[in-house]
C-alpha cells in the first residue's frame, strides 16, 4: 500500500535531476513499477543497483512513493507529469527569464521549427487566456 504523507511538500520542493526525470517518465508511462521493470524499460537491466539507488534517493526527495507491502517494492511517481513540468518551468522562468513568460515563449519558438499544428494550439490557448480562460 502506497503511503501518502499529508505533510508532503508540493511539487515545488526538490527538483528531479536528468536521471531522475528519465525514471519518472517510465513511471508516468507504465504506472507503479518495480526497480527491475524500470531498469528493463530504460534498457538498463545491468544498472539495477544504480536504478535502485536513484529510486531510494527519489523516495527521500519525495519524488516517488514506495509500496513496501509486496516482497518486491513497487514505486510510483508522487506527482503527475504536468505538476512536475509546471514546477520545472516555473523554476526556469524565474532563474533564466526573470519571470517573463513572453521571453520564455519567444526563445522556445526560436529554438526549433514549430509545426503549424503547434502554432494553432498556441493561438487557441492565447485566445482562451484573452477571453478569461
């Protein structure tokens, strides 16, 4: 049984490293998983102990929860992919763009070719924000 800690901080607490994000992507896609399942999904079966250590650290950082009821521990992401993305974007926005969403969006659009579909989605979002959501 996964234990939820009501005193658990919001996702704006500890930020995941690149390696931790790779593990979170597996957990978001697969759902609750064992260390062996995560390692297999990542193509890193030989790195079992490394994945285990990262998951232990992620548990301490409260990025994942661990179900200790079965013999083999099962891990799941503590926060949704969207919550984690918002946390990372908010941090990037403050640290790199001095809080300017416009500067962040302009740099994101300039960084690579944006598809017509993506631009249409962005326009739709802007229209929703203009109209009060």
